[in-house]
């Protein structure tokens, strides 16, 4: 049974986020953002570096331990390489503004193919949800950082802002549940890999964990009863049940952000999100960006 303080259907809220989440990905994966950060003096060399710098900018801290804690499953070597040095070279606001300067014209161009009335309706729903999520950022550090920023007036930027805000709102809640389950950073990634075994190596490499780190987590999860002895991460019945509970609980914690739009608003966000995602894909801000992202050894 799902446990939530919201009255909206928690099983539908993730789909509402997924409809606009592509904007978040575009904002850290587009190569022009990397070049913009380099042009203002940030020592970033990859999309991974951009992700760390862009997502941590709103936290406004130069303490790498705080950033690592909030990011949860990243290898600390990447964060320690970038933080605090990045913030000695550039300011938090300079990074956020450089990212916006790049993405504004890109979103404008891509979303020109989306019916104006649909974009306006999606923007209005996003504004309502964003205001609610901002008021529910307790215990959610990355969400709180985004929540401290002003809401954009422009619909294209507003949907992007809301995608970032809701992604961190959900992610922070998810991390809290993983911690409550007693899962370490790498163990949580391995558990995720058991849901999609073909992508296990990509998950390991994307967060820069060594094979030894990964195997150590696999052994621990077997001892805890989450995984079988199969070479590829494979759930036991108990492990599958626990992972399903984690996802359900994450939905329950994410649901209050959508309370003010209700179930009808959530369904409209899902429907409009499909149109939005199609526009991003057609405009070059979709999945093809992923194909050019290096993921380590």
C-alpha cells in the first residue's frame, strides 16, 4: 500500500515528471553548455562535469562533502576535483546565468513547433506545481537549492525550471528512502541495475565507480538477500519486493508537489508532456544528446 499525504494518485506523478524531464537532461548534456561554462572560466571538460557544477550551483556551497552527500551515488573523486576549485574561478550566479543564456534560445527554437496554447497550458500547470514543490522542500537539499531561485516568467524557461525542481524534489525523497533501507551509494546503483541488467555497466561507468567497488556492493547485496548469485545483478523475490516498495514510496513522497493541480492536472501534464517531449526530440534536444556523452572506463 502506498503511503502519502497527498490525495492525488501517486502512481501517476512520475509520468507527469517524465513528460518534461527531457528539459533537465538537455540543460546539462548540450555541448553548448559545456562551452559556455568553459568560456566564463570554469575548469569543466565533460558533460559529467557540467552536471556536477550546474546541479550544485543553486546549493551555493563550496564544501565538496555537502555536495557529495546531496548527490549520493556519484564517485567522490569527480566532485572533489571540481569542488571547491570551480567556485574559486566562477560564481554560482555566473554559472546559472551562463546555462540559461545557452538554453533559452535552444528551447525557444525547439518549442516553436509546439502549439502555443499547449505550451501556455503546460506552463500554467508547471507554475502551480512549482510553487507547491517550493513550499515542500524540507529535507530535500537539491530541491531547496532550485526552490531558492526565482520562477521564470517565460513559459519555455518555466517548464525547464519546473523539470529541474521536480526532478530534485523526487530525487531527494528517493535518496532518503535508500538511506532508510540501509543501502550504500554503490549498492543503490547495483539495485537500480538489477531492474535493467543490460544497462548495469553504463550505470557503473556513468557514476565513475571501479569494478572492484561495484563487485563489493554486489557481494554485500547478496549477503543482505537482495540479489541472487547470478553474474548479472538479479533480484531475489525479496529483493524485487523491496525495490518495488522503494519506487512506490518515492511516488508517495513526490505526490504532494502535485496536490494543487489534482488528478486532472496531473493527467493534463502527462498528455502535454508527450507533445513537449516530441518537440524537444524534433528540435535536437532529446535522446540523441545522450549518444555523445562519455561515461568513463
